[in-house]
């Protein structure tokens, strides 16, 4: 038996091209901006293995306060790969799924902000309506509306 126990998942990190655009997108979904900061210096690079780094970060939190997204915009070192156009079955691909109240209303709003529906909104059994959305900068998220919860 392990002596240490998991307490919680603290956050999911996403590297973005525009911090302001990402904050706007996730605010539209319903997350709140918890704070912004600039992280720089070799101490941070000792955590990430990137050496001396300069990163703008924003922490977004869900309305229930249980989940967070850490949005990072690297100023240095520069971003080296771009997986935003990768299909959802690419190895190591990341997406976050959010449970929302009204999928049709939110998809409509996000499309007006430049997002694209990846496939279509579909119903899974009698449980959920689901879809994937790609933000205008390519970030992929999932939306889930629980059926019978309205």
C-alpha cells in the first residue's frame, strides 16, 4: 500500500497562442478568471526542464471551484510544436470536457466568436448530448449536456 495518497487533480495546463483570446473563450463557456501572472527565471525552468523561461499564465476556474485550467503563453523559450490541427485520435492529444446546461445555446454563442464545431452534436443513449468544439486558435474542448437535468 502506498504511503502517499492522491488529494485531487489541481489543474490541466494548456499552451495557447493568445492568452487574451483563450481567456475570452473560456469565459464565454462559463469559467472565471482566477488570476494572471508572469512566471520567469531559471527556478521555473527547473520544474519544466526548459531552463530560463518567461511565461504569461492565467488560471481559470469552473463555477463549482473544483476544476482549473492553467493557460500558458510562452514568450521564451518559443513554442516548438503545434498540435492544434491534429485529429482527436492523435497520440497524446489533449482536450477538456465541460458539462453545461444548454449545448445548443452555448454552441451558437461560441460559433459567433469564431469557434468551429468539429463534428456534430449527438445524443449518447439517454444520458448526454455531446460535441467537440475547436476555438478560433485551434484549442479543442468537449461539451456535454446531461439529459433530464434542465
